[in-house]
């Protein structure tokens, strides 16, 4: 394993990135002292870049290095970022002018040869949106408005695949972005107080995302990590939608339940338990699944190879309504929120056709905005 790069910076790694809390509406520009700056919310891997000459480290949200997984980003940083700096941003992969989060997941792999092959086949880009340090100066105590101005100047000579994120101080423009940028695969809008310092690990920003509802089939569940044989507790419901070939695809999970409700659900779903042989899904992926686009919920986790992803199969007879923000390909991008059971819906009617179609938007316009 190569030696960790030697970095002598005023803001050394690791740094826990500043976070955002959810809100339903784009806040008015004058709702906070000093106003808000609004940016697109990028759907990628949060990444703080530390550069000291040729030494580069890519830090993740959980403060673990991403450096070995994105060699093309390291090379781009050396070409486009200032020689000594700390920059907050997002690693993204765009395919056919649309962000593809799952291609980022493919990179988290122990084989260096696979990582480098994917770096050529599906290269990542880096979108910068904050400047924490420049030369010998720690900028974290300065207001965001100043940091943004300095970042703009620092990236004036940058070139793709390094980009400066778009920003506006107009709440009207931010609402337009929320309505249109989703078509390019973006995740929503972020509102940042222009007068605020950089606060690692603190939720001082606001994020505004879409919320929609869908009727889905419950086809199984996983047990909670605290479940015992004496007191089984449901961890997450496994959700499905029927595709145009009437095949039930695994599309995501619903997982936010109280401890009491987790116990009730195990009892409530017991009459629907079935054996694996008669279930439309099986444990793990079978050969050809990736090529066919078929989804199964029993695959090994890329993030934790020891994690048990097996599930209790259920007859796909029950329907529930969930809230979700947006889709990533054929799946819900994030964990959905349970809304209510739908005994009035037939499982076969739960298809992709019910989902709202998002108007396509040119990602290059966002990146170069």
C-alpha cells in the first residue's frame, strides 16, 4: 500500500464536512441575516480535497480517504486546483448527460485494476462549492460569501473535469432550479447562509428536496440489528414495482419505525411469509442479472462485506404508499417513508408507470452555469 501523502496545510485532514438539515420549501433570501446563497444539490460522494503540491488526499463524509478509488480525480486536482488548498465539493459521475450515483458505488472495490479500468470507462468529475484553506490561510472562520468569492477566483483557470458549482442569491431562481435541475439527476437545492463560517459536522445549511408518493408491493423484510429470537424486530420493508414485462423489481426499502411498531410488523406480516423457492426474488445475484437489469435484494454490500443482507420472503400480496424524493435509475435513491397501507390497490397495479416523469435537463448547462 502506498504511503499516505505528506500534507502541511492550515486545515489538515480529516475534516468532517458541514451538513444540511431538511426543509420543505426554499427559504426566502431575507429569512436569515446576511441572506442565503443557493446552489444545486449534487447527487454524488461528498469529498473534501486536500492538496499540498503533488500530495493529494480525497476525504469522504465519514472522514475516510477516497483517494485510491478515484485516481482520475486526483490527477484533475493536480491540474486545476491551487497548489496549496482545501476544497469542499462532490465527486459525481455523468453518463449521457445525467448523474449516475451507482457508478460511484462501483468504485468501492478492493481491486486496483478494477478501479483504474472504471476510471477510464466511467470517469468521475469534481464539483467544488467551498474553500476551507488557501496557501497558509485558514478560511473556515470567514463568512461563506467571502469563501465563495475566493473559490471563484481560485478556480478561474480550472478545466473539466473540475467545475465550480453554480450559485445564486435569488430565491426565485433557486425555486426554478428545484423544478428543472432534477432532470439532469440533481438532488435538489441547498441554501447556505452567506454570513456563516464553515462549521464542520454542524447542520447549518438547509436542503430542499422533492417529495412524491408511490404505491409499492411489499415483498419481504429484513430483521433489525437489535432483533433477537425471543423478540424479533423488523428492520426494513423490501419494496417492489412491476416493470413492463410484469417482473417484480426490487426498488428500495422503508425503514423508519418505532421499536413497538417493528415488533408489531413482524406479527402482522407472519401470515404472508413464504419459502424462497416460490418467491420472485432469490438471495444474491444470479448470473446475467446485471446485464438484464434485474434487481435482487440479497447482494453483498459494497460498503460492508460482512453485513447480512438476507431477508424474510413474503408473498407479494400487500400494497403500501411510501413517500420518496427521486429515482436513481430503476430504484428509489434514498430510503422511503412509510405513509399507509393500501388494501384498495391490487399488487399488479403497482408499476413504474405511476411514477412522475421528470423533464430532461442538460447537465452541461448546470456544470457550466
